[in-house]
């Protein structure tokens, strides 16, 4: 049968630097055992260079047909289907995997680093509850948090759920293994998520007396960065990805358009842009910082102009030393976001306004309803936010 008689359409795209195919087969064409959907996704294994893209575009129908045929070789003609045989396609077909590049990369890393070494070469039908519990104990030796283990648990569960959906196994053994365990580090109390109003004032007012020229520039960077964090509630990755073109001093607003995580610049967490009002204190801090930098990004890596790929270097070289010098207990940089919300509400700012500034996809995260920024007058919002900057 010719390729065109089987493959209906093929879309070529790049994800995590790898060229992949999203293709459909014609109705009536034989599908692999357990499959009812005529849509397939697969990796070509080629990098996203222009030369590779050109090659794949020319060969896309042939490559799609090759993958289609391999499904029968792997699934129908195999006596024992292994975990690794379906692991990648199981993740590819989940909404979580497709959502954003940074998220999909994290799940792939978990699959390859923590899951496949244990389950990869095991037959799906032979994976038992005891195997998963033994793996859970092994993961616990790494002193990871419960929330981090939950992601690893999800990857295993998703692959085994996919096996059930396609008729490869009858039940999922992981359903009998509780995620929550004393093996993992518990989250600290909510109090650890917030800086007090007094601590915020101490941080934003810090002048770092006695600093040398290099330290002064680094300090100016951090103070401006923290003004944005504490007075807008923006996510750390969103602040790192800010460009000067996103800041409009005439309308006193910042437009949050993008975020960066693990070196990948993408859309915001909720896939939407939002406009956040700037209070006068924030405007003054940004104008002062602007005199020190002439780059595209607001908070670039020194001498490079590119954005930081992760906040770790900002935290280790700037944030931690500042807190230690000021005698303030360490909290992760992301706590500035929760601090903004809690102080804003304490100052009497309405929860819908706070939720919108935070960019929550739905207000259930802060309350049980959601209002888009477009429904709020930014000037009135700015006036309300001035209350917390006094």
C-alpha cells in the first residue's frame, strides 16, 4: 500500500529542539491493537536545524508511514510488550505534555532519569504493586519533596493508564500505591511562604552602605527586580523575561507577555498576556535601574544582555546574601508572589483585582471567581495598589 493510501496528512513541528510529526491516517485504515484514534505523534530523532527541517519536510509522508508500520511491529507482533515500548507515546498524548515546552521537558527528564531505569525493560503485565513500592522507597532516599515525587508518580501512572486504555493490561498496579508518604519531605507551613510587611519594607529600602562599585550595580539590579516582584506579584520567570518594551511609563503599566523556565522562553503559565499597573514606587525604582542598563531585557545577565535561564544564580549571588546581611530568614524568591497577594488583601485591595494582577487562569486559585484584566480600569487599580506601597 502506498504512503498516500494510508497517511492522510502530516504536520512537522519542533518540540524541545527535536523535530516531530503529527499525522493522521485515512478512515478505514487498520489501527494498532487498542487504538481508536486515527491521529498519531512521533519523534524523528532529528534536531531542529534548518537542514534537518528541510529533509523531514521532504520525507514527512515516508517517515510517518515508517512510524505507522513500526506500531504493528512493536505492539502486535511482540509476545511481551515492555514499559519502554509505550512510555514516550503515552506522555506525548497527554495534555500536560503538550501544554508547554518547559513542562514537557521536565516530564521527559523524569521519565528518562527516574522511571525507565526501573521499569523500562519490564513487561507491562509483570509490573506489580511491590515493584512500584520498591521504586517509591528508592526515590525517597534522594530526600526529595512530596510535590516533586508526585510528578514522578504521575509519569508512571500515565504510562500504565495508557496501557489500560489500549488494552495492554487489565488494571493499574500504581492505583494501590499511595503517593503521600513519610519518605518525602513535607511542605513547610504556609507562614514560610510570606515575608512580613516590615521585611518587605526593609528589603526595598536597603541601600547597602559600604558596597564597592561592582556590588552597587549588583544591588541595584536586585532592588529593582524585587520591586517588580513585591509590587506586581509577577512570577519569577515572568520577571526574568521582561523587556523594556513591555514597560509603559506613560500609562504606568507593565504587560506580562512571556516567561522563562530552564532556559526556555515561552508564553505565561496561563497562556495569556496581562496588564499590571505600576505604583509610583515601582516606577521610580525601574527608572533608576534603567540608567544602569541599556539592554533589551530589563534584568539581563551582566555583560551578556541575555536573560537569566534560571533564578538560581540570582538567588545565590544576590538574594541570599542580601537577606543574610539584613537578618531576614531565607525564603525562596517565588515567595514574593504570595507576599504581594497577602499584603494587598490586608491593605483592603479586592480579591478580584489581586487575582487578575497575579494572572490566575481562574479566580478559584484566590477565590471562587475570575475577572480578566480587560474588565478592570488600570488607573483605578493602580490607585488601589498605591495603598500597599505607602
